[in-house]
C-alpha cells in the first residue's frame, strides 16, 4: 500500500508540473484559455520555427484564426486574471513586466504589421490596444519580502510565481530566483534557488522553466530543462526531492 501511495503521489505531482504555465514558444499549449465578458472565445496559436513569423505565439478569436489580436515574443507567459481578464508577464532587462488585458478591447491587426518587427525590437509583446494596466518589478531585488505597487486590475490574484535569472556574484550563488508575488497584499517574496548555481549546472543550457504550488502540501514543484522535475523544501530554496531526472 505504501508503494502504491508513493506512485499515486508522484503521478499527481507530475500532472501539476505538466499543467504549469511555461514560457513561449516552447510551452504555449499550457497558456490558459481566454473567454471575454461578452462570451467571445479566443485561442492561442503557434506559428512554427520557419517562415516569416518564427517562434511567434498569437492570440485571436476562435472564428478568426488568421487575424491576430496579440502577439508574444519568446519568454512571455499568459495567466488568468479573474473574472474575465488575462495577464502577460515577461522578463525585461533588470525587471519583470506584467500587463493586464481585457480581451473584449483587443483590436485586430495584420501579420504584415509584425513581420520582422520582433526580430528588430526588444519588445516582447505586440498589441494594437493599450493594456488595461501594467507594472514592473525589479529583477535584482535582494532575498526577502518587499512592498510593490500593484494596480487594482491584478488584485484578484492571490499568488503568482515568477521565474527570473538572478545575479550570481560567485559560481556558488543562486543563478535563478522565484518571485512570489502577492497582488492583494502588494508584496513580493524573492526566493533564490540556492541549489541552482553555476558550479552545479550549465546555466543557460539548463534552466528552470516552470513552477507550481502543490495545493495539498503547499510545497513548490517545478521543472528544470535538461535536469528533471523537483519538489522544493518548505522554505522554497533547496530541492527536497527529485520526482524525475533527465536522461
């Protein structure tokens, strides 16, 4: 019975990780579905590795597959914002940028508008519509809890976990951190991943791609590319156990 319980627990944890949202374009299928207040349904689409729009992910109405209303460059992630809004977060130089959109307000644009645009631009999000709200959080904050100004549109979220590279001063310092953002409280808890150091890993080729909170244990689970799936310790800074290892 103990073995079966462990296998069941491991299977449940893997499912949580597989459903966790990862960055575009590699994890675009994990992006949440978008439905507007007016009942319109939107779908995410990936445009492949070749052609004029390589690695691009777009959002458009389900009935208008060739008419984009939002375009995302690499490393963007989408998330739900109750009741009928959605958000995008992405890394920028020295900051994490968060944007909120009302899908009913998204204006259509042509693919011609963005062909080559992302290649020449440092922007990660293209829209013909201004976001409903946006803010930034410094990605160089020290370990610990910090106050942040969070726009009202984001405050329906209890928690949002952001992953970012972290300035490792030595090869034994953390090269990645989880930013535990609590919009309702206006707080962010910076949690360096002290197990993920340049001495232990090939940072860049190996990277932490996504994390999720286990609702039963409240521990953080995650996936590290070319490393494996893991469960973190209670403080979220070290690996408690490996659920699977990369071959």
